């Protein structure tokens, strides 16, 4: 019985991981039952769409409303780099999205030094972007955040966090991810 369970678990894990390893993987983030945002991750990146379920299973999910569905991605090479994408809760404008992002200080980071948000466009979507340095669990990190509006009144947060100089080491891949962001269906 134990051997069968291990075999089934390994088979399921390989089905989840193989698409991310075989080539670039385009993901569609659904919201309210409709496709919202498309993004492409490079070959050799691990993509996890089960953040909440994984956190609950690990006992690290603290709950709260609304439940945030995060798509996580990181390179398979072991680099300490993380990208998360999610719909920002209780936000309906980019300005409210900036307030939401500011509320993450303290829960995600300490000692934050960030640029002023810049109004821009990513993938045809109105956006606000900023970047900086901070401490995450007492370690120095760099971060970049984009807030996007792929649909009227729906704000998506895309957050990059890595060890210092990680963006530079993975610049081509990270730039390709950012350039792939677009409203689903475009």
C-alpha cells in the first residue's frame, strides 16, 4: 500500500513539474471564473499554482479573507528567487493597489527602501511599478512589484523577491516574464 501511494504521488508530481521543464509554459490566471491574465515562464522554471493548498498542508497558512490564490515561480537551478502573482484583495484601482502594497510592509519585509511608484504600461495594461531593497526574515533582499489592471476594477500584484544581485543574474528570464504579461485572450 505504501509503495503504491509513493508511486501515485511521484506520477502526479511528474505531471505537474514536467510541463514547466519541457519548455516555456504559458499560464492563465483565472478570476471569478473567467481568464484574467496570461504569463509565460521560461523552461527550467518551477511553477506552482497550489500555494494556498500547499501552505495549508504545511501548516503555514494563517487564513484570512479573502483567500488569495498565488501563482509562484522560481528557477529550477536553486537560485533564491521568487515571483508571485495574485489578485490584490479589496482593491479596484491602481491607487488602492498601491495602498495594499504598502500594507505588506512589516508582514513581508522590514527596513524597506523603495523607489516612488511609476505610472507605466505593461502588456497593454495600465500599471504602477516600483522596486527596492529590504530585509526578509532578517536577510537582505531586492524586490520589484508591478500592479496591473487587466480588467476594469481588478488589480493584479506581481512581486519579485531575490537575494541581492539576483535580478542581474536572471535578467533575461525575468524581463521575458514581465514582457509576457498580458490580459488573457489578447
